C-alpha cells in the first residue's frame, strides 16, 4: 500500500511538472531556457521513477504470491500428516473435527460454540481423542504434531534442508 | 483465540478461503478516481483552476491505471478482463438462468463498465482541456460534449454501483470489501471463472 501511495504521489508530481512545461511552452518559452530545461528533466526523472516503482511493485506482488503458494504447499503437507495420524488413531469424523480445532488452539467452550454442541460433549470427545492418541492431555496432544514438524522426517526434502 | 471470530470458519461451518484479487495500486487508483469525480462533479466550481487541476489528476489516474494494465500483475492486466460484448451477453444469460459463479477479476459485464468509465473520464478530461485552449475556448460543441460526457458518467456510476450491489447479492461475496482490503472471501466449493 505504501509503495502504491508513493507511486501515485510521484505520478501527480510528474503531472504537475509536465503541466507546467506545457503551459510554459504555450506561453512561448523555449527549451534553452534553464528553468524549462530543469522542469523537463524533472518530469522525465519522475516518469522514470514511476515506471521503475511500478515494476518493483509488480515484482513484490509476484514474490508475495509465490510465498503464499509455498505456504499453501507446506500447509497441505501438514494436513496430510494430520490426516495420517487421525487415520492411525481411528478417530471418528466428529473427533477429527474436534482434534483439528484443538490443534488450531480453540478451547472446549469455543469448539462447542462452533459445532453447536454442549461443552460436555466436546470434553468427552477430547478425552476420547487423547486416549486414542496416547496423549496425557491437550498440550501433549498438540506436541505430538510439533514434534513431527521438528523431526523433519515427514518429507524427504525437509531433512535435506535441515542444517 | 475465541471461536466465533476464527477467520477460516464461517458461521455455517463452511471453510472460507481468502483470495487476493485487487493489488494496492488498483485500489488506490479506484478510490482516488472516485474522489476526483466527486470533487469535480459536486464541489469544485466550474471554470475554476481547481476544477482544471482535479480533472488533470483524474486523467493522470486513468493513465496510470492503463499503464498498470500493460505492465502490472496478471489480475490487473487487460488480458484478465478483455472487452468482449459476446462474453458479456453470455455472462448475462447465465446470470439470468441463476448461475452463481464468481469472477476473480471483473466479470464480463463489469469489464465493459470499466472500459466505459475510463473512456468517459478521458473524454471529460480531453474536452475539459480543449476548453482551456484558445483554439477551442467558447466553442459550443466542445462544451456540449463535456456536459454530455458528465451526464453519461453519472448514469454509468449509478449503473456501476447497481452492478456491484447486484453481483454481491448474486454471489454472496461483497465486492465493496474486495476493493477496500483487496481480498474476496470464497466459501469452499464456490464456482470460479
């Protein structure tokens, strides 16, 4: 947004100088006039700056898009890992949903609100999830996945990139 | 974190994807242009220096947008929304038959409106500039053309806003939000064209 704002301000400045140059020429001054020459030079410089900044902004936007795509791939892999674990533990569909929300950091009450069920139901489901996954509780359950991420063995290139 | 405000889950439980559609420059130009039109249409005095300058700024904004449509990112380019009456007609037919597909750039009807608005602003700017020149000063057809272009612009803006309201209602995705923060919130399973 910042860069876009600067581009527009530069465009307006360029416009002002160009307008002034045109007005001067209309009034019958000539390019050998130092003032007019400087103004013309400033206009050209501003326009060059605008073009450069526009290309820069495009590069930035593309790079942000690329990073977003990379993030999505990583996220997709995380989802794969989670699904593999959920399958292994034979979680029911409801338990999968609850487990996902636990991993996202929601507490039981919030999960109950999202799922339109009683807090007791969610608590029972959470207990069942912990026992199926051999975790002592919420924090240990979450750390199962964190550990998986840090061990780096869920994807072959992740190990390569580890120092 | 509290559940109801979790951005990735809507109140119906459907997954929502935030897709970037308008880059900052496009948004800034949109609102700046709207501001210049408001200024010159309602606030600045006709034949004042201010009116002239605001008009040149509007021309400059359209100019930058056209340049951006040549060298900008894919969604901002002409190729993302080619002016095609046949596509617009086809789009109109599918909308009338209840199609709810979402377009990430302008929809074909919206694209025509965009070109119309740009051309109208350019026409206003050019006829406005002509009035300041000695050659065309006080010539009636130039003034009439300026007046006509302005009326056409007003009509176009009304249609533009109506189109935005209609499309937001049709797809359930707020277009106004996307021209402010640049993103569209698409529930999972939304048909995209």
